C-alpha cells in the first residue's frame, strides 16, 4: 500500500514479528531522522533483546496492511533485563518517519492501553531522553506525567489508564 494512500482512519493492529516481516521491521529504523535515532534503539537490537527476555511482548504495528511501527513492552516481574518499575514498561516504541504526525502513534498507544486495561492494569510506564528530536512532547500530549524518577539517564513517566467508561483507575 502506498504511504500517501494510507488513511489516518486505517485500523491499527499488532502482529507477531515472524520470518516473513522481520526484515521490514528492522528496516523501519532506517526511516528515522538522525536526531530521532539518538532517542530510540534500532529495531534489530530491540528484537534481539526481546527474544532474549522472558518478560518482553513485542509486535509490529500495522495500519490496515501497511507496516508503520514497532512496539515492545516489558511485562514481567523478573528484572534480569535491567528494567525496574512497578508496572508494565513501554520498553521500545517507534513509528516510521513517513507515518509520523498522522495519529498512528497515538492510536497505537491507545491500543496498548486498551490491552493493558482489559487485564486490570492501571498504569503504563516509560522513559525518554531529553533534547531536540526527542519524544517528550508526544508522550506529554498522550497524558504521560513525570514520576520524579529517572531510568538510567532518561526521565521516567507514567500514564494512568482509564476504564472504558472514562473513569480514571489510578
């Protein structure tokens, strides 16, 4: 599907990374600007870490049949991966540059929140580096707020998930 023809209303789905799409998922990293690449790990590295982790849930993000991004959550209680946080942690998240600013990232995070909320989870954590080209404004617009903590040299933030009726559950 041509990037230009992809509608902002396309259905967002999360699909397993398989031998059929792994190369394409890895190539998404090459679409990011040099500035953005400073703030997000290469998808190949993320996949390797995900396959080595017992606590990782990772998926390719599709808008209809078009691959637009990659997401990886840390959902475990074992901290062998170096992630120490009181709830699910958005370990990696990226939308390919041609699809940024079109609502796909916002809708993907909403889908992740729905998935977690259905399991009774009340918060989603992540962290980000500060600086030009960083994702701070993206996460702030979605409602993530600083916890006051740091994750390595990144600002830790949390999103309070709401129930389907719009009630805050945190």
